[in-house]
């Protein structure tokens, strides 16, 4: 099972960026994402806590807290994903087995390298890159 919080959060931020001249509600966003407004509110709360959006209780989201060029995909990922490691290591292997005794250390080293590269790639990409790939005008929303 995989988490969609990261993808939904990029969807949320993209809508906010494209609706920059007006406030936007969780109900509107939920309609676009095709999900429950409560999930959207939880993600928006995490995005606000991370300093990525500005919101007011009765008005809704009033905009991005930074420009899309200043928001990395890594910031989004870290804002909404509790478990940020890509891979886990199984525990309690048989240490009498030559593989079981060493597999954890070997995989931890490899996983660390993959995690570092993953974070480096996400940090290089910006919300503005997503918006450019969407090829949307604010008037089409």
C-alpha cells in the first residue's frame, strides 16, 4: 500500500497557485481531487504548518506563502509524509545465518544512498515545474 498524501498535496498547491487572486475552500479542492474535504483540510493544515500556504479559518486558503519557484517538491513531501524513508529493513533476522547476520547493514547502506538521491531530486524540482507541465491558465479553472 502506498500513500497519496504527497500527490494530493501537489494537486492542492497547484490549485492554490492557479487561483492566486481569490481564496479557495477545502470543498472546492476536494471536488477537484475527488476526495473528502476532511482529508484536504488535514493536508492543508500540514502545508500551512510547513509554511507553504496561508489560510484563515472562515475564508479558506488565501494563497501560497512562497512563490511556486521557492517551493521544492521535497518541502511538500516532508510536510505531509510522516514516514519519510522510502524503504524499511525487516527486523529480527536470524543472526546465525550468514545472510541474516549482515543483510540489515548492507541494505541500510544501499537504502541510505537511494534516499539521498531521492531527496536531492525532489529538492531540485519546484512547484513551478509542475505548474509549467500542467499548461493551464488561471482562467481555465
